[in-house]
C-alpha cells in the first residue's frame, strides 16, 4: 500500500468530551479555582493540556499541578466515558484496506493507547505519536514528520492527516502532506475553512474521499 492515513483522536475518532470536562472540573475545584464553563473548555480541546490550562487562566508556575490533577482523575474515568464517534470504526476498517495507518494526537500517548485498546481498534495502527513523544506539538510539523518516518518509501503526496481542528490541518501543511478537516469535532466549518479547503462531515466521508484518489 502506497498511502498513509494519520488520524487525530478527540473529535475525529473518539468522543471523550465528558471525561475531559469532568477532569478539568476536578482540577480547578481541587485548587479552589472557579471552573470555566463547558463551552470555554471545549473551545481549547485539541491543544496540549498545559496550553489549555494556560489559556484558561492558570498561571505558568501552577500549570503542572493542574495537569497532574487532571491526569489522575482522567485515567480513572476515561475508559468508561470515552466512545467511538459514529462511523469511526467503519472508517478505520475501510482505511486499513487501502493504506497504512497511524495516530497523531496531543493527548498523552499512554492514555491514548489504553483507550484505543479498550475500544478495540489499536491493532489497526502501526504508529501512535502522543504529546510526550515530541518537543513541538501540533500545529508544528514535528508530530506528523515523526509519524511518517515509521513508514518506508512513502511519497508525501500520498500521506493524509485527518483532524477536526485547524491545528491538524496546519500541522499537515507544515509537514507538507495533505490535511483534511472534518466537522464532527470541536471546530466549526467556518474555522476549518480558514485553514484548508478539504472539509468533510466526518471521518468516514474523509476516508472515502482518500481511497478514491489514484
């Protein structure tokens, strides 16, 4: 197979919104800080946790403590409160018949692997790049470049990154591969169109478009 398809996780393949919001609430409450509203938290999903907490008003010197509290709670509830998005399993199965697959996420790689194993889809992926695997997360090119380095003799014209935020599309552009946005996640179609032209309703439609390409 001469194609590589890379997938984001949250908002692309999985829905862990409840677990994310609950874990942020626990972190803020633990330190006596007012919890931001759900809409505000969700607007930052896709960024690494340290950046999310900073964007939500936590001082730099306190961010690591909030992240640790978040992770302590998230690891206990994430499997129970994370689900595959509609059509995600079908999309992965279709993609696996036409391409080699990987995951590129700003989530912790360890948690991501546990979730994907729990959901029964980890075996479809040859590589998983998480936050701890890179210095520079998306939208930098590094996570995608590191992922595609696992595949031999691959032309970048045949590499695709599917994600639900502009960070995914920008990371793909920075790595000089094809970026595809989908509207099943946390960004609006208007936001996605500011970053790229290839926008689809969900991951299955995106994969169907890719496999049609010669």
